C-alpha cells in the first residue's frame, strides 16, 4: 500500500508531516493518529474536502464532525463568544481527549456541523496530530477514520480495512495510546453536559467544575428505547458478531459467563471473550481492536464483561452498550444487535 507511511509516534519526521500537510492543503484526506483513535482529516474550512470525508465514511450528513485545533487561540477563532468554563477546562485538559461543543463562529461551514449552530472542538496531544496541525496552521476536521457504524480504528490497519483507497494518505504511528474516543462536553448548557463519555473521566471534570451530568446516558437512552428495538443512534461501534453483555456483581457475572460458554459450546457456536476486569486502561486501549479481531476470526458471539462505570470504565461501558444495541440485564444477560 503506497498511501500508507510509517511515522515516528514520538518525533514525527518533518518531511512526512510536510507531505501530509500538502495533501490537506490540496483538499485531500489524511488519516492520522490521535491519542484516542485514528482520525480521517480534511481542512475544516474547505467544503469539497469536508464532502469527501462524508463520502469516504459513508457517514450520514446529519452527524457533525469534530474540528481539531492546534491551540486555544485557533479554537476561540471558531467560536461565537466564549462559554464560562472554557478557559479553565481548556487550560487543564488541553491538549487532550476532551472535545467542547460551543456556539460556532459564522465562518464555520454548516457542512462541518451538520447545520447546527454549534461546533465541536478538540486540541489533541498526540505528537503526530499536533505536528500536522502546526504544519497546516489551520483547523482540521477529523471524525474517527472508520466506515460509519464500524468500531473506531485504533491501528492504521483498521483504517486500511475500512477506507483503503478512499483516503489519500495514512500516517501509521502504531496503536493509539488510549483506544476510546474523546469525551464530548457540551458547554452551551449550564452546567456543561457530557454528550459522550470518553478519554477524560467524568470525575476529573467534576473535580474542576463541580457536577457534570451525563446527557444521553446510554443506559437510560437504551432503557427508553426499550428492549424490543434499540434506536438507530445506538447502533454505533458495532462489530459484526453479536455482542452479549454481562454486568453486575463480579462473582455472579463470571458464573453466568461460564454457563453461557457451555451453552454456546453445545450449540457449536464460536465465541470471543472481552474481560479485562480490573484494568480499565487496558480494556479501553484494546476494546475496538478486540471487536475487530473477533470479527476477523468470524466469532458468532462476543461475550463482554462490563467494567464498573468509574474512570475510563464509563466510556468502555458506553461503547459496549452501543455495540450490543441494548442493555445487560441485572446479574448477567445477553443482548444483541440484528
Ligand atoms: O477522539 C475523538 O474524538 C476522535 C478523534 C479522531 O479526535 N474523533 C471522533 O469523531 O470520535 P467522531 O466524528 O467519530 O465523533 C464525534 C462525535 C459524534 O458523536 C458527533 O455526533 C459529536 O461528536 N458532535 C460533533 N459535533 C457536535 C455538535 N456540534 N453538537 C453535538 N455533538 C457533536
Ligand atoms: Mg466515530
């Protein structure tokens, strides 16, 4: 694949960064690593390039993009007014896996924000992403570099799997360090609301600004959707295998999982177990990779033990629930997406 180049994750080679910046300036697409997942980047103020992102991902036009910025000044230039806690939170958490939803400046194209009056902004710390932003000196729109509905890519190989010849250049810096996407925090509400739990834990935000509600708390969202038919928006981060969740008291959960394993064996089904119980960082880091691995091994079922909802565990729970498409029953139960 000659559109994939290896780049040093700590000290990215300047000539490779310049090559990527040139592709972006020409209106092309560059997949690049961030600390969370790989992004599919295009210059945020270039309409044709933005259009290419939606085509490549097969992303519906109602789903707005995150705009990546190189510094706080660039972020301010894209917003209309500065919400109260922005400075404090940006000072504390940027660069990092935290995305702010703020009122957009007039010159931010509606195509980027799915015609919402708000824009999502994030300053990543990954050295490759930071270098690329510095080289272009311009905001870069970058959703996760997967096809719509597939697990986010944590390795360049995943980008190839999903987007191969739809992207002009892939910067391969190895696996991304965090493995789950950024926390999306809506600063247009007071207090700010978490729209998507992610790399910055809720507890850390609450230490900084007090109580931070979880908006579409996925568990509540699914409860409202009902067991019969999970809503479309929940069918995100989905592997091809059916996902069954095991939640609750660890001892009971393990017993239920073992029972289910025996059942599947009797039925002649193949299964894949996700259970990095106790190490949430590792669970987060390997989650999407394991979902894809399960698919490539053509597992019929993924059996996943839900981590507690603390720290990165909240993001892992959210992604598992979305992958399953409905909730785990108390103690342990299975669910699926069809
Ligand atoms: O970690 C990340 O956030 C990665 C890396 C590449 O930075 N990006 C990422 O982008 O996950 P994407 O497009 O896959 O997810 C962006 C999320 C979507 O759930 C989208 O609906 C939400 O952010 N979002 C974007 N703009 C928004 C807005 N104006 N209001 C509310 N939600 C918004
Ligand atoms: Mg995504």
